[in-house]
């Protein structure tokens, strides 16, 4: 069974190396729509795969980090990077070119990591990310699937340090240290940093 939750963000970028001159040589922006599909092998105590309220926590802050910011590939010329980081308070540095396909892969990778770093408390089953769909326009989207996480050709440049959010972004999160806690968990494999609350009213099944 699969559930879907949608998000959105507005951002600017340049997509280097593409065949469109406008896209590859000029800063431009999009109103992105993101669809996240989660699957599980059973339902929790409330008869759900996952309470939609959980999406308002780490996942919501993570996706919101992309909003109203400029995104750039860390392979950009240093002068351009210095200009962006000096003149834009909200920016996101990526280890990959900011194409719709790479956004889908990045979101898939990190949301999978967030789910893996979350301790669930309502008898949830095995929860997995099924896919992430990123609409760059109304006419097309890129979708990354769970099996893509094990494809070295797709993931060769994506890793736990693939994204850097500027301080102006992280300080607006409910937990400004959220991203560092996530990365720390996967470097040390200690206690899961994120916890799902138990139900307020519980009927034994």
C-alpha cells in the first residue's frame, strides 16, 4: 500500500551542460511541486501507513529548505559561488547539477535517511519510501524510485553531504540542528534522533 504527500517550493537555478541556452547560461526559476510516495507492509494502530502529521516535522522542514533560495552545483566557478553566498541569504549548495532528475534523486535519498533515523511509536510496519516525483513545470516531471538508491550510475555523486543549506535557511527550522543530527546519526549509528509521538488516545487492538 502507498500513501502520497505533496509539497512545493519556489527556487532559482542554472542547469549547466544542458542543450537549452536559456537554462544553461541564465539564472531562472520554477514553482516546483514535489510528491512523496511512502509504502508499508502493514498499517499502524490507527489504520494508517503513517500519520500525515509526521510529514509536518523533519520532512516538511527539509523540503522547505529549498524554498525561496538559489540552488547551485558545487562545480560552479568560485567567483559565481562567492557572488551567490555573499548576496543571497538563502542558498543551497548541491553536489550535483540542479536538474529535476537530480532533485528527485536527492529528495529520495534524504527522505529515506530521515525515515531511517526516525523512531516510530504507533505500531507502524516496515516503512519505505516508494518514489519522489518532482514537477519543474505543469508539463513534465522527473520521478526517482526506491530501487534507484542502489543504482551506482544514478547515485554516484549523491551522498549524506550532498546538500548544504545556508544558515538563514536552517535557523528557520523547528530544530536548526536537524540536518547535522541526521548526518551525525549515519556517521555513528547511535540513537535515532527523530521520534514520533505516541497516540493521545489509544484503544487496544
